[in-house]
C-alpha cells in the first residue's frame, strides 16, 4: 500500500532520477565506456518525461472535470487512485460536484417534462414563435382549434384567416384582441393575448387563443333577459293604468246614447271622471316617452376625447361644483391624492361626470344621518394602475342588490332613473377601465374606478 502514496512515488521517481544522473556522470568520467552514457542519457530523458506526466496528472483530472461541466457530460465519475490521501479530497469534491450537476439536470428535465405535459394538456391554445413567424411550440389545444398536426410558420394560418395572421404579427406585447374566425362551418370568438419575451437576445412571442363564443352567448343571453325584465316592468307600469283608464272612459262614453243623433248633456261628474282619466293617461304616456328617451341616451355616449391631465385638476373642479350640496347636507368631505403629481390619460369631462354622479349618490345615502363622511381619493394600485375611489360611511348596499346596481334602470331610490351607474360603467369601458363596488352594510361603501 505504501507504493500507492503519491508523495512516496514522487520521491521514488526523483531518487531514481538522481541516481541515474549520478551514473551518467560516473560513466562520463570513466572513459572506458562510450555507449553506456548515451543509453543512460536516454533513460534520464524518459524519466524526466514520466515525472512531468506524473506531476501533470492533477491538471488532467481538472481539465476532464471542467470539460464535463462545459459539455454537460455528467455520466463519468472521477476515480483518482494511487495518489494518496492528499488527493482523496479532490476526488470526493469532483464527484460531489458531478452528482450535484446530475441532480440539477434531472430536476431540470423533470420540470421541463412537467411543463410540457401541462402545456400540452391545457385547454387554452398556445403558440410560441419568433420574429420571423417560425413556430417553436404549439400545444394540442391550438392544433385541435385549427385542425393542424404541424405548424412551422404562422403564415400557414392565412388560409384559415388572414385577419388572424395579421393580429398575430402586429399585436403589441400585453395586448388583448377579440377576433371572429370562421373555422369550417362554425364561428369562433377568439380571445387572443400576446406576450413578448427574449431568450439569448432573440425576441419570441407567446400567444394564447381561447374560444369564448359560448361564454359570450351566455353573457349576452343573461344581459338580454335582465334588460327585457326591466323593460317589461317599466312598460307594464305605464301600459296597465293606460289600458284600464281608457277602458273606463270608453264605458263612460258608451253610456251616452247617440243613436238618435240628438245632442245630449253630460253631467259634471262624468266630465270630471273623463278629464281625470285623460290626465292620468297623458301623464303615464309622458312617463313612458321619458323612459324610452332615457333608454336611448344609453346608446348615445360620445367617444372619449383622450388627453393627459393631472388628477388634482379634476378634483379641484369637483370640489367647487359640490361645495354647496355638501354644505347643505353637513357632510365631512375629504380629498386625497397620492402622489400629488398623479396623471390620467382620459376624457376629463366624462370622468368628472362619473365622479359627480357617485358623489351625489353618496350624499343621498347619507341624508338624515349624523357623522356622514365622504372621501374622494386617487392613488396607484398594486398593478401600477391609477385608481379613483369614492368612499362613504352610509347604510351600504345589501348583498342581494349589489350585483344588480349596474343594470340599466335598476334603482333602489324612489326618484332614481337607474341609468347613472350603467352610464358610468359604459364610460369606463370606453376608457379601457372598470368600475366596481364593495360594501359593508352600515359601515362603508367603496366605488372604485380603475384605469
């Protein structure tokens, strides 16, 4: 075992080399031998080469180790034998690093395999392609959607829908596009979302395609049903008394005999009844006309005139407009803007209209309540979106009502038209934003405008 010690083997080689050199000098000064010094010199050279090779063994192991890492060859193991305890640590370190890389590679391959399975089994179509349109990944859902088994370039989809290819090539990162596509004998409503990412300096695009035709039809049907219920309710409220009163007037007039062509006098009571009936009919008719005109206003919202303006400006305008009604109702009104330099890109007149409508609703909710408080605040939300909120501590909105308040003509107020919040939602949609409400009964109600 002692011969396996690296130091001993090194000392042994050096000792043999020194001994051989001594023999060389001995034979050189002894002129009796001529060929022997030459042979000994060759032996010395071979010993030096062998010694250098022996000394460079560590470098060779290190080189092989680094090449394994460079070329991701983690199949080999380093068995450094016969170099002594000094190299046992090096051998162990080499093998531990290789094992760690093997583990990382196995985990990476497992994660990649898992991700591939998720991508292939997800119900949403996914396509990834580079700037030239070459497809690097397409999942099974996208293949089923377009009835293709292989897709090398998105330009091949032009035979299905040129508009689809145009959207795929020109949609900016983060965009959402709704596109109608006729696939064979079926119409699809595709929600297309595009995301750009870079790998090793090259741009790639990941696009998700989801057919939302069924969802849209369901939502459209529900919207029509809600609207029909409201329209039916309002129209019946006007038509029923008109029909009843017109029948009453007809009966009163039928009691008058006109068959003899002789003018007859009508008693005052009958005249008064007819007049009252006609007044009521006229009033309900005007109410029905007003209702129809109000409904028509829902479809006449002007397109927003977008411009950049500071939120502070619109808050100051609203404060001036609402000073008198707030003072008359003795409500504590506060405004908060964070940061003060917050700006919006929107139609300031339409946004001001929404906020004023919400403030009026809050004032009415706080009527005859002590300690009323309204807060108008603007800030940057968690997703870097500008948010404006109208908060009051009024009675709140009941849970069974809160989902209906944005339906046209739905109102809980005796004198309300029920279109204010519906108009507000449509205006926010034209701005690409949303309006939402949250409420705790008898505590707080918050309307939020997200841009």
